[in-house]
């Protein structure tokens, strides 16, 4: 891993577990150092993006100009020669798609609440001159307050001639595409969005799509005809609204302006849909500006000028996250750097800790949700805010007289300064700040609130070469009063494809310095003791990925199917026997099956995970499902077919 690409990012954020993976990117949960707020960081590899790189640029530019309560917020953009980091609003509630299929379908009242927010978001996006062009439940996330946030602007368009200017590019998801678009005609983006909203509303109310078929050409013929089933449970008002939106002739289709006051949409509300932004970029919050000005020791006028430039750098991110704190009723305050006792004692090097965080590919046990082309796993509970309020060593940008902000330098304890001096005497290579100690508390998953903890087994050159890359299984151990045991080791597991991306170099360096300096031995003593405990816990069966440990204990979520079986091994064998009959390939790792389907031409069209798990509430055996790649509704049908074929 090239840490150079991450150095700028690590100045401002504590990185925690990976909460999403995709073909060319991953998403990590993180904490903004100065505000303590949770964020999601989308990490994209430029080389892997290839032809999709322009789409990412379009998405960034669009999100920079959009600020709305129902549009996912962009806070910060960092670009290096190899990486693009997008720091975004964290939405722990998952995809609207997963919410729909978990409930089968939504009651009309709940569907109205969600659709009301969708109308608000689209009316705002259109008012800014954009057409989204990829509206679907997978591109709507649910935040902590159960509100929707629109994401994935990679296919959006902003016609230079205005929103009424005709477009020609056929894009988006086939099942949600308007007739004029799939027919190859010139179309108006806002009209195409209305059709997609109609399909989306139908999915909310019915739990399935109005136009659907495995054969794309058959699907297109259905769309062009505009004929769809009308379930008996739909109210007359719902049927009328769907007919007005799913008009094949775009000129007869209802407009967003009329949706704002539509009787069905505003039923139960005393006012029309409020589409204007509650947080316009042109208006600056006095409290947030004042806090930033005091913190950086400059005038409010200077700070307001800096924020008004909207560079989407650290200053923009800090302002926007302060604004978020205020909206949630939290004090508008920035956190003052503090050195904890663990940090002062040099318990673990800061960058070593971050390397661990960046190399972890955790097997999260919570709900999945999409983030553009990503998948998210909800892994935080209401107890988590206390975690981010724990004092840690932070860095602070210093305001210079020329108005620029320089990268902050962390406080350097005397022991580390002595070690740096020793390194300078024995090496021509300059010592950089990444050897400074920095302790980051690992984020807790729900299973960690029990009496057992997962402990990372870290590869090291102390192990034989053939075992060095195998020391990756997680071993449950009971809590121990020994100092530095659970506090110093992060609860995580390294995935097979990243087994060798470890902190081996850092730990080996510690062994070398133990032989060179007595002070070094004292400094890394606690680290070595922790490593020795980890090594002694490794057994051959666990290194080989044996399933004797049993399935993971999870809570029942809407992406977990409960069963009547009591033996997890029997259930696993049952699923494995069914998969080949559905032309599904799989790779087994313990009780987890990573599955995929290929087209006749060898292209992977679907990827998903099935995992046998032990349920805690209610007790029993379940199957966790997670879509990784492919059409959401095709995935839904396939997984339902697989599970219905199993003897559950």
C-alpha cells in the first residue's frame, strides 16, 4: 500500500473499518478529527476506473454545486496522482431498495413520506439545471433520522441550453428508463426523470417493478407499450398518480411543478412540497464562521471569505460538518488536540495503526446499502457517538498571514523525538511524521458489546514464511484485566486477498530497534507483549480457515433470512448443493459463500454473498444476504429462488 496517497487524508480523518466495496473503489467509515462527526470516504483508484474516470469527475462537479436536505452531501475532495477521495455524508440506514424488499411493499402512508422527499430532491436538482438520469431505489439512502438522501450523480446532465435542451445519450438502468430514451430519440432530461420516479413509486407501493423481464428486448417492448399490472391493493389516488407519471408520451407526462401540489403527494400535509434548500451555499452560518475564526485566530470576515470560495478542502469540510452538528442540536465546537496517556507512552505508531485500518477488509454483519456503485454495511449503533468523543491526538491547521492553511504537525513526545534522532544518526533517509504514536480506538460492531472480543492476528516475521500470510483468522477470547490487551488490539479480520497487506514492516522495525536501543526496547515492550499473546492464540485449525469455530453470531436484520434448521453445517451443505443447479459459482470461506453468475460470454453479471449465521435475537440459524454487483431486482429473484429451493 502506498501511504503517500493517504498522507493528506490522514491529516484530517481517523479511518475506521471498510463499510463498502465495489469494482474500482471502496468506502470507509471515518471520523473527522476537528468535529468528531462520522463521514463516509469513497476511495477510488484512478487506474482501475479507466473509462469511468470522467463519470467520477461529473459526479464531483455536480455534488459541489448541490446542497439540499435530501441530497447526499459532499464535504471534501482529495485527489492524488493515483487516488480520488470523496468525503461524503454517512447514511447508516441502507438503500431504499433493501428497505422495500425487506417489507415486501410499503404501506401507502409510508410510501408517501418517502415519495414526498424524492419529489423535494428532484425539484431542487432540476431547479439547479441538472437531470439525474439514474433514479432508482438503489440510489436513495436512508440516514439516521430515516430521511432519504439522493446519491450517484455520475450520469447526470446539465445542458448548456437549459433543462429544456434535448439530450441524446441513452444511459441509466433499463427497468427505469423512459420510452423515448430507449427508442433512441432526443429527450428532455427532466421528463425522463419523471418516468423513473413513476417506476420508483410503483416499486414502493407494490414491491416489484411495473416493467420487468430477463430479456432486455422484451423489457423494452413492455416499456414502449406502457402497459403494467395494477394490483388490487392500490388506492384510486395511487393509480391515478402512477398513470400521470408513466405516460408513454413525454408531453402528456405530469411535471415536477404539478407534483409539488398533487393531492396524493400532499395528503396529510398542510403545505406543498418544500423543495428549496434549507442549507443554500450562498448563506453562511454565523455560529459556524465564528467558531472557525476563533479556532484559527483570524477575523470572521477573513474566515467567511475563505469558506465562500468552496474549494471542498479541509476548511469546507470543517464548516459543513459544524453546520451538521448544529442541525442535530450539538454544540458548535471544534475539538482541541489532546495527547492521551497511551499516545504519550508510544504504545503504537500512528501510521502503523492507520495501515491496519486501511488493510482491513472486515466481515461486517450488518445491513448492506449502495453508495453510487458501492455497497455499504450498517455497522454503527446509537452507542457510537461516545466513541468519537474519546480524546485522541489530533492535528490542527494553522492560519497564516497570507490566508493559506498548512498541513498540521502532530505533537511529538520526547521518546519519539529521541527515536527520530537515533534514526537520523543511523540512516540517510529523512524521518517523517508517520512514525509518531497515535492510538485510534477501533469501532465496535454489535457483537463486540458481548463478553467476547475479536482479536486481530497480525502477521510478522517472527512467524515462519509459510505461515506469515496465514495468520489472519479472528480468535474469540474472553476479556482480560491485563493492561493493553483489548484496548490496544483492533477487532477486525483481514480478507484472503489482502492477507499480505499487513503491518509486518512496522513490527519488524520494532524488533530491529529493540536490539539497537534500550530505550527502543522499553518503547515497544507493550507492542511485543501484545504480539506474543496473539501468536500463542494461533492454532493450525484456525489458520487454515476451519469452520469448527461455528458461524458468526448476528442480530436479525432485514437482510437475514431465518430458518427452522438447528444445525448450521446442514444448512451450509444444503445451500452448496443448490447453487450449481442455479448456475451459480461460489468460493467458500468458513460459513460464507461468495457467489457469482456469468453470462454466456464469460462476463460476471452478478456477485453476492450468502453466509450461514447464528442469530441471537431471536435465537436460531439464519442466512445473511448481501448484493455486491448486478441488477438489484435480478439479484432479489435469484436469491429468493435459491433459498426457496433449500429445505429451510
